C-alpha cells in the first residue's frame, strides 16, 4: 500500500478538507496539532492561494502547527493581538458521546486548550476509531508537568487510581519536552466516570500545568470513515 492509497491517510485528508471548507473569509482561525489537522491546515492554505478564501489569520496551537501554517502561506497572529477566535480546528485522541475529548497525543494539549476554548466554534476532526463510549477506554490522559515536579505528580495521580508513565521520545533517548519546556506524564485510568471532576482534580495537583481532558468545548465533530473502500465524512 502506498501513502496515496492508505485508507486511513485518505480518510484524514477528507476530514481535514471538510473542516477547512468550514472556514470563512475574514476569520481568525485556531490551527490545531496532529496528522489530521495538518490536512486542514494544508487545505486552508490551498483555498487562500486559489483566492477562494481571503483575509484570514491563524493562531497556531504548537510549533508544528506554526511551521505548517508558514509552509502553506497562512498569515499568523498571537493571542495578544486579537480579542476572539472565530473557528478552531483540532484533532483528538478520544471522543465520547457528549463530545468530551482526550487530547495531547502530540503533547500540545496545553496550548490547544487555550485556543480551542477561546473559539466561537470548535470543530474536532477525527477518524471513527477515536469514538469511545467512555473517556479513558483506550487512551491515557496526558498531563503536562513542570520538570521538577514529575515525581510528586506521579505519586499524586497514582493515589487517584491512575497508572502514570513519563512519556519518552523517539528511541527512548529522553523524555518528550513540550513547547513550554515541560514533560508529559500519561496517566491511564481504568475508566473515567466523571471527566468534569477529573479534569479539575488533575489540574489542582501542584506542578501540573494542564491535562488533556477537554469538557464542554467541542461544538462539532467531523468523523472520517471508510465505507465500501471509500473515505467518507459524517
Ligand atoms: C496533539 C493532539 C492531536 O490533536 C491528537 O493527538 C490527534 O492527532 P492525530 O490527528 O494525529 O491522530 O491532541 O496534542
């Protein structure tokens, strides 16, 4: 199978394009992080280049999103220069039926949370494999922690019933370092019954900057699926 025929890649492309098509001229756009959102950024850039879309400005949620936006010619701004975000497009690692999310597979959930919560409209782009009945079914909750607090935070999340693991980088050469210079602890819970409270409880542990549970934030979830061998979006 080549990249051009990989059904998962084709599905991500399709869902990214569907999200990019929702962006209107004159908008301030939150640009998410991850392989699905990367396609949305690419298509927003293509719509700008063709002249179909005009006068938009992006707010990147990570260094990765910033680099991609520059590559595809999307002008960027910062939160200091604007007073609102019209639409944000971002991926997720798990989505429950209430549109609550686990994010942070790319260690970018802290900036993503700031941007996605500020948006008037937050569009989530995922493939169907990310849908779960209950958050935590498959994915661990990423928790960004300042480096000196890694050990006490690991003890504290274990007391809450989580199984913490410090996220390591490629070839386990060292811990993953976030755009803020921090580390990420992935915390696996058997089941998350109350995501609203768990989000607050985790963020109350001293040394925690932000966790990847996003509640009451997503407005719309675009889901990519493969039907009869063809990628479709619902
Ligand atoms: C990064 C994220 C990503 O949006 C999430 O991991 C989904 O990524 P992908 O579209 O590559 O599956 O939260 O921190």
